[in-house]
C-alpha cells in the first residue's frame, strides 16, 4: 500500500481510535501532538496539512505514544510495529 495514500492515513487513524485516542483535526498554527485531558487521550493535527504531512505527524506521534498492545487487533499491532521500525530507520 502506498504510504502517502488516503487509505494508509485511514489505517493510522483507525490505529489511534483502537488505542483509545480521540483524533481531532483542527485549524491553526501549532505543532501536532498528543495530550491527556481529563483522562482522555487526545491527538490534534492541523486539518490543512496534506495527506502526506498528516501521515508523517501521526506516524511520529504513534512511535512516541504508549500503547496497550493487547487491545489492538493483529493488523493494527503490525501497522504500529511497521511505523516504529520506519521511524527508527530515519
């Protein structure tokens, strides 16, 4: 699968949702990031980013975030491993 396609972005979004994160696309001048707000894990990304930039931001956040691997489906665990390995090779 093309790693800059909307389908790949959807897979990463689904990974965050399965991990218990709320994914928000907002406008503004800010760095994408994660936070815990009242026991809710929230990821915020600029909605005007290109698909490739959204994938890059979410991939970086995925590799830096804490995950409960038991709560993820095997395809999602494999995607997370793939993302982390790719980030390590950069």
